[in-house]
């Protein structure tokens, strides 16, 4: 059995011509999945990113797409990876009838979709709840997805790539003293929407050599007032790639003109090529590397554009174009 976050063992039981895999998902539910699946539905955009990184996009019959269609560039990249993705895209939240009508034999759901997962199980569609929020959990989720999708070798290669980049960044930033770690505010879909301490984004900032000013907030995204942001007085403001917030929302607002980040022009929106780099997906290693280079230029002996090119070639099967690579270098 493979438990999300902790490897117990892989259990494949022969069932005539096929087999089944028993897993414990991120909601603590035991799910038995007949193998191999041939029609996969993903009601959670984070899980969809794993499917594509493992080269299993052809198995998808319907999916939510993380950060799309808000990103025109992301749509262009996805069209090169999977020309039929637009026809697969779910327009909104998914009801139990949709995967059933598509004939799905495996479904992915997020933590907030627990009732959907249970309803699907009740009608015979195995549904795995997906919700990694730490680096070890993402690594384990890669391997789990490989087991579920019949892409074990590809998953091992992807997990090794993920490990190598994280290790390179950690080696460069682990010895930084507290005063060398810029106080960083992580902003989501509104200027006052900030990342809680248990989120993947907080760990990303820490590993990249920063210190999240909102790390003591509980849970996920939290809403705070401008007074709290002024009290934190961050040195760097990092805006998630999705949503309408831009650096100008801070730089042009007289309310924030006294912030160190604003005075020094250190307000940035993280780039997005395909999926958002601040989210708990395999591609987030590019976000870790990009942010480490932003906070501590030249500290990590890796070129972000070169690593991104290699990642996209190896795991998505596409070549990045000059305009896309230029976006990575933009601030």
C-alpha cells in the first residue's frame, strides 16, 4: 500500500487480466484502484499537473487546469503539449455525474472535494484525494501518481529531478543567517490575501533563502488588512502568478509607499509558463530556483532558463520558445 506522504509498500493484487493498487490518500481514505486506468478525470488542477508531468495526458478524459485559462501563455504551452486539452477542460466545479458520464475509471479530487470523492466511490469510480503541501509530500505524490497511472519509471526520473534541484538550492541557502534572509510577503489573488504558515508557498520561500512574514498565520490563504502589511514591513513582496494582482498595486498605492519592498522596488510577480510555480506540483522546482536567484543572485550555480528548458523537454515533451524563456528572466 502507498500512503500519500509515507511509503509503506506497493500492493498490486492480480485480478484476472489486471491488478489493483490500494492506497491511502491525503484525506486518509483507503482507495482500491483497478490497474491500469484508461480514462482519468481530474477535478483538481494540482493533480492534473502530475498527470501531464508523467506523460499521461492521453489518459485524461476531463480535467481542471491549474492557472488556465487565466494565463494566455499557459494556454499556448498546453496546446503544444495536448492539442485536445480545451475539449477536456471542465468549465467549473465538477459534480459526480460528470466523471461518470465520461466513463472515468479513476478520478482525482482535492481536499475540498471530499464529498465528491465519496460520491464517486459510491457509484464505483475510485477517487483519490490529492493535497500535498510539503516538499516530501510532493515527492511522494509524484511516485504515487506513477504507480496509479502506470508511469513508475517516469515518476522515479521526475522525483530524482525534483530532489536534485531542491538539494542544489538547499545547499546554497541553508547556511544563510537570519539577517540575510529577506522578510517576504507572499500575496495571492488580492493585495491582502496572504499565505498561511502551513502552505507550500511558505516552505518555498524558506528554502529559497527568504523568511515569510505571514508564517505564523494558521491554515491556508488568509485575508489581512493594510495595517498588518505595514506592521510586517516586508523587504520583498512576492505575488502569485494567478489572479489580477500586479506589482503596480503596491508600487502605485500611497498607502504602501513606506514599505521597504516598495521603496526599494522589490515587488515581483512570479512568472508562469504552464502551471503556477508556487503551487505543490513537480514544476514548482522551477519556482524555487527562480526565487532563490531573485533573493540571492548567483548563489545557486544553476541557470533558471536552462533548467526550465530541460524540464519542459524531458517531462512535457516540448521546447520552450524565446519569448517564454524571456519571461523567466523578467522581474
